[in-house]
């Protein structure tokens, strides 16, 4: 019987080849598994869209030393969505003169309670800044009234 002499370099080369093959097979398997999981995730996921002027809660967990996390409120709000700079980010504001900040939509959820009064100007208010003519019929006679609507003007002091 002849014995093959194994050298250290030969053994290290074989182990390296076996490991490279195993890593390649693992990468292929993980890629296939990731594609399958993505397919099933995409079937269930529904896109979240927050429009300008809607009210949301903001996820802001705070951790206190010595306190149980279970009973601490993690959502603050309601906040008004002031802008949507992209599909995944929204700009929020708590008060009319409050600081605006941008967050990812994963950190907000819809506010379903009684809706607070919004301080954003709507498109209707922008178009109403023109002169409006109305006809009012009183006692069979037609009276023409001309009035001007301005949204940002204050009444004059008498």
C-alpha cells in the first residue's frame, strides 16, 4: 500500500476550494429564498399615502431608565402633514407656528379621531381672492351686490 503524502499547502488549497463552492451554493440559495419572500411580501403590502392636510400620529419612542417600556406612549400627535416631498417622506407640523420636520412614512400612522382645524390654505381660498358678483332676488326685484373676498386681510379698526 502506498500512502499519499499530503502537504500543508495541498490540504489548505482543497479546503479553500470546498469553502468557495459552499459559499457559492449558499449565495444562490439565499438569493432564491429572498426572491420568494419578496414575492409573498409584495402580495400583502398596501402602499401608504398621506396627503397634504391629513392628520397623523408620529412614532417617537422614549426610553426612561428604570421604567417599563410596556406602558409608555410611543406615538405623539396629532400632527398635520404639511408637505410630501417624496413618496416615502412627509413633512409634519404640530402647531401653526411650530417647527416643521420631515420623517419617513414608516414612522407615522393615520389619525382617526375628531379632526382638528387645519391652518393650511386650500386651493379654494386661493381662487376666492377674486371679485365675486352675486344676484339676490328680493321681493321679485333683482339687486346686484359686488363684494371682494380676501383671505389674508384684517378688518379695519373704526
